[in-house]
């Protein structure tokens, strides 16, 4: 993915009329291409399991919310993809078993929980690019509140239209993203990242032994 982003960035800069920073374009392309590949892989897995609608709504709601809230990162693209695949596909199964009788309670609790998380923890930035500017922090908090409000309006509208599964999947996506913003949510992601790192190490050792 990094190599593809490098080649595309170089090609764009080489053929551009204006001056651009190749590294910035490469970084942006790497993020976009990586996100698209992850969505395609998750969608294919969900399609094979017959839960594509549920999974895609969860992914989209969590991803849009994450844009302003931030969140923890795995150290490599492969680990991030595997983690996302496992988490989102699992949640796609779980939502089918969540009772829909208490939807107003779910929406109210999620709204209160999200406001508290945004107030105390947003943004959760990347250790490589730490955000210290208070004006940027306030801006990201405001954006997070607006995104949350948008999703709450969608859930309320869906409730009026008796679209229970849409509500459940949106709330699940938001709940997961809120969880990853908390200290123990970040610790959970780091634990998965470490687990997959050890698995990678074991697989590499086996290959070396075969050679």
C-alpha cells in the first residue's frame, strides 16, 4: 500500500502544473487507499456471511464519527485491517440479537455517554502527530458534537419510520467508536495489536525454520 501510494504521489506531482509536497500527497493517498481496501475486504467478508447491510452501516457510522474524534491506531496496516475485519464482522452478527424493545433507552443512554466521552477525551490523536493546539481541539470537539447530533437525528427519524435495525447498527457503530476513545478501549486496541505482532513473529520464525 505504501509503495502504491508513493508511485501515485510521484506521478501526480510529476504531471502537476503547481508545486506540491510529494510526501503529503503520498500520506493522504496511503490513508485513502488503505481505508478503501479495508472497506472492500470487510464488505466482501460480510457479504459472504449475509450481514453486509448491518456491517456497512456500523462501519460507516464509526468511521464518520472517528474523523473528528480520532482514535487509537494499530502499528501496521495489516494489523489494522485484521482488527477491523474481526471487530466489525463480529458486531454485524451481534446486532441481530439485540432486543429492539428498548430503543428510546438505547438512544438516550448513547447520547449521554457520547457527550461525556467527547467532553473528556476527544480528540484522541495519533502519537506521531499529537494535537496540542487548543483551538484545533475545540474545533474537533464541536465537529464531534455535530456528527453525533446528525446521527441522533437519523436514529430518531428511523424510529418514527420503524426502521429498528438501522437504529441498532448506527448505535453500535457509535458505541464502538466511543469505547475506543476511552483509556481501556485504547488499551484493548493496543492488546490486539500486540497479539497480532506476536502471531506475525511466530509465522516469520516458522518460515525461517523451513528455509
